[in-house]
């Protein structure tokens, strides 16, 4: 069975044309992908410059304010803590002085009461012996 070369040429031509069409299609897809990528990147850059950059500046400004407020609160907290500590120390000192003063007065009063009691006891004992 002999094959004629001319009978193979038509399928070969069809395959060659299909291969050329495939190459052209792949080149078109590549060019379209590059164009789409550049458009998307331009859109992203535009969106970033119009929307994200102003938001970032506002967030940075808010962060600066938050840091300032935090520093103030920390400073005021330290001042309040020092004031409370000083006040408590003064109250403790005053309580100790009052306690010491009252102890002296109470001791004197107790001494006087004991003396009066001793005098009364000696008077009552001397009357009961008489």
C-alpha cells in the first residue's frame, strides 16, 4: 500500500495553519495580559494616591495625638500617685502625733485617777479601822 505525498500535504497544511493560529493566539493573550496588568497597576496606584495616602496621613496624625495623650495621662498619673503618697504619709505622721499626745494625756489622767482612788481607799480604810 503506497502512500502518496500529495495526500499528506493537506493535513500538514491544516496542522501548520492551526499551529500559526495557536502562536498568534498565545501572542495576543500575552499582549492582552501585559496591557491588563499595566491598567490594573495604574488603577491601583491611582487608588492608593487618592484614597489610601490621605487615610494614612490621618491615621499618623491620630497616632501622634494618642501618643501625646498617653504621655500626659502617664505624667498626671504619676503626679496623683505622688500627691496621694504624700498625703498618706502626712496622715500617718499626724495620727502618730495624736496617738503620742493622747497617750501622754491619758497616762496623766490615769495617774490622777489612780492617785484619787488610792487617797479614797486609804481614807475609807482609815475610817473603817477607827
